[in-house]
C-alpha cells in the first residue's frame, strides 16, 4: 500500500534542506518525526502517527535537525542550536546531552543507552550516554585512504556493531563501512556516494537515483546476492551525502520524493529592492566571493558525482567559467586578494581544512596555514593586504570556532582576535582595517558583532534578531548581513567618530529565496548596490509543499 503524508497547513517539510534531515520512522513503525518550517520560518520537529491523519509539533525542538529514534520507539534524539538533545514521544523529558557543531551529520541510539553521532561535517564518530555526558571518539580516520568524514551512523541489532558512511578523497573508498564499539577500526562494505540504511535482512541504498534492496548478512556485515531496484526515488542532498528516506523494522518505508532532481541552483543578482537582475549560471554552488572590481566571481562548486567541491572562476563580462583547483581534496571558502590577482581558500587534501593562496595564472598553490589538528577557513583580507582574518576550529565536539588573524608579512605568526565559549566566525575587515565584523552564537542564536582591530578593546552588536555572513560597503558607511530567521538581507548604517562606531537600526532590504544553509547565502558587491544570492531555481519553489511518500510492506515489491 502506498499513501502520502502532507505537511501541516501553512507549513512545509524541512527535509529538502541540507540541515533539516530525512524524516525518521520509529523502529516499531508507529510514528514518523519530521522537521517542519512554518510560515514564520520557525523549524520544529512534528510527530505524525502512521494510523492517524493528525500531525503536531514537539514543543522545545525549535531549530531541530536530523532526528533519530531510540530503539524502544519512545524517545527522539535530535540536534539544535549546537547541542545534541533528546525528547520523549509525548513531548516530555527534554534534555541537552552534549555540545556539537552547527552542522552535525546524524545519530543513532542503541538498547544499552549509547548514542553514536557525528558532531560536524569533518568529524569522526563520537559516542555519548543517552543520559548526557562528555563525548569520546568512537572511530579514527584511515590516513592511508585520506578519509575526511565519518557520518550517518546506524546501530545494528546487537547494539554493538554499526554501519556508517565514510567520505574519502580516495574516491573508490567512499561508501558504507562496518564498525563496532569494541574498536576504532572499520571495514569496507559498499561503494556508494550516499547514506545507506539496514532493515532486517537487507541494506537499502541508492544506485544512481533509484532505491535498491540487497540481501545483507548482519552477523558478518556482508552483502549477498544482487541488488533489487524498488519503484521508489528518494530525494538526495548530495553535498552532505544524505538520502532522504527512513524505514522501520516492520516493513514501512517513508521518504521525500525526488521530484526536483539534481539540477543545482542559481547564483542570482538582485538590486537593493530585491528585484531580480539575472542569473550568472546554475550549478551546485557553495561559498562564493565577488572580486574587488566586481568583474569576476570565485565559487566553490560541487562535483555532482562525488560531491567534493573545487573552485571555479566565473568571468561576468565574458560569461565563462574556468576551473581553478583540481582536487584531490575539497576546496572552498574562496576570497580575493585585494589586488584581484590571487585567491585565498581552504583545501582538505590531507583530511583537514588548511589555507592556501594561488595566483590567478599560477599552477601550484602556496600554503599559508597548515596548523595540525584544526580546521582553518579564510574569510577576509585587509585592504592593505597585510592581514588575513580566518576561522579556526579543533576537531573535537566541544571545540569552538574562533576568529584568528594571520599577518601576511614578517614571521607570519597567527594570533586570536575572538575566543569565547561561543562559536565565532565570518570575520570581515572594514575597508580601513580598523574594525572586524564577525558572527557569534552569543547569546544562543547567531548575531553579528563588530570588534576593534587589532586591540579588540571595543565591541558592538550589529544585528538584533539574528544575523550572519556580514559584509562592508566599500566606503565603510554601511554593513549588510543575512538574517536566518526571516531569510532577509539586512542593512545597517555605520558612522565612525573619535574611534567609536554609531550603528543605525537594522532594516530589511529584501527576502532572499536562497539555499538557506551554511554554505553561502549571499555576497554584496563593493558598492552595495547589487547582491549575488544562492537562489532556488523556479522548480524548487514548485515542490516546497510536496508530501512525504509512505509505503506499507515494501518488501512485497521484491517478490514481483
């Protein structure tokens, strides 16, 4: 039997978003939990019994993503506001278990009260008690295979062994692996570029865009027989290797249908009123940056087969796109040198993100920062070319992102500018290099602040209801940022007098219909008159309210 589950009135399922996550059906097949975004933009978990037409929100789950069930189907684990949390199915016993990053990659819960999860996009798997505590690493990277991420874990029936997805720069080793809580080692099971899911007797995974079921020996953690295609096509979120489906132990399958396909999205110019001025192309764009003379755009673009990004240079006048980096790792976060003759970016060839510089006509990049044990990502170069502002973060769940400065002269010894118990990033120099705007999660939601440079003695809050991704106008008299709550591009007037700043009231310019996840929403032109937005193509808006597909007794399809 097949049926559909529609979103609540005046709302849409959030599963299409890279951070929302797939719907999750309970192991006993009774209930489905899914992230929903209402018309005010609030994201919460909603619960829907399979045998009922009602669906209701779970209070206290604001900002939730990637839900997963306890093995007894009575509690739900989820991630929200940089925390791993749990809540009972009846909405009670809401608890914070531990810290994570703002981009976790899935969790799973065993019958012994152990939760296995990935705290961030470049992390190992960690384990923590379902009652809360300090997470400890459960896996380790295979350096010989240049593994970059362990994610999307799933405990098997014995509660000790598990499956998970490994992203590796040795592309043939990307896929599903088997591990156990007794060891940090893991064993290759299946080559795929998307998450897989074990159900009794089978492994469900994607071949191209089709869901297949292949016999799986859970005791040996080995595949057998041949994969059988199913008439189901779950949606894909390639950049994080997610497949948007879930299945119970009782033969139920639920998924977000792939009606949109994998066409990428547009980089769209808008004026200050939000009027669309035209697209510079459609692709799988991530972070991007406009050149100082506004004639070129450097963009990180995902390979739609392997989902590892490289940098491309888009010439706006000639309307050409030229590849700038060539792997083997991912390359992202491009920023322009002030003279427009080089790109500074991060690359994770070694499995950790470090910072490099490459001349536009150069063959080999120059390493600027390769600090062992931390991820580093550039954000801004001072107009005189003397300082680079960048984000730095350790690879443990409790590590916080910090704002650091790298002098590009002398001994080039980096130093911290913003360090606290909160995540800080997106550091952007003012045109006169006297101030640095940055994003911080203090006091819980992201806000934009400005701090004096280099002394850090004066600090001002710029946004007042949520903000990230700050930009300065070239004359320093206006700032722009993105409000993740309303998805508006915001503007603030700036005046400096006597070494102090006077900030105006933030006001909305227009609402961005972009891909609202943490990989680049917009960039402002130097004169502040145009904005390049990572925007949904028209077909995306048409499927925002598409129902979930529910299949009862899906294994019966294997006998046809």
